[in-house]
C-alpha cells in the first residue's frame, strides 16, 4: 500500500521497523485506509486509537495479534463491491490518496467515497447536523 500512495518514490523497502510516516509516507488518510485493509484481510477489529499510536508495521502486527474477531451486526456492510458496483477504470495517475479521492469524486459523484465507522461516524453525523442547521439559519436571516 505504501507503493500505491507514493508511486513517485520508486521501490519502497518495508520492514517491521519502518516508520509509517517518515519511511513509508502515510498521512492520516493513508493510515485510515491501511487499518481498514488490515481489518478486512485479517478479520479483526482494531482500536481507532491505533490510527495515531502506531508508528511501525510492528505496532500494527502486535495489535492484530491482540485483537478479537471483528463484530458484525445489522446494517454493517462487509462487501462494498455489492453496494458500489463494478469499477471499470482506476485513477492510475493519482499520486496521493487525496488525488485518488478527487478522481473518484469527479468520476463517481453519486457514490460514497469514504466509509466511517465507530465514534468518527457519530462525530461526523453530529457535525453535519450542526452545519446544516447553521446553513438553514443563515438563509433565514
């Protein structure tokens, strides 16, 4: 994944002690994508605090070893391909996760591009409600 988010860097040598930020080029969106992929591949549920606390792949590996099985519940989408449909094209020229998201917004404006879960989803829902209320209030004045 480090190669995906930074294709301009050429071949990247990854070890368990590689620094996620400095050596591998992960920013906050990259870390989010990494942990989502790790959870999906290993069928585990990782703590959201790992997003900021993990410094190396070794930290993520320890979290995988300590994690319990992922919890599935009603309304939890596990197969996003069945929701989003087939992808005919990919943003091969996008060099960063932000550029990938820009490409998807331009090419698939009707789709969700980031899925949030847990406390972050709740926080975002509250923020959106407050922002909508501010916009509505501003249009009345």
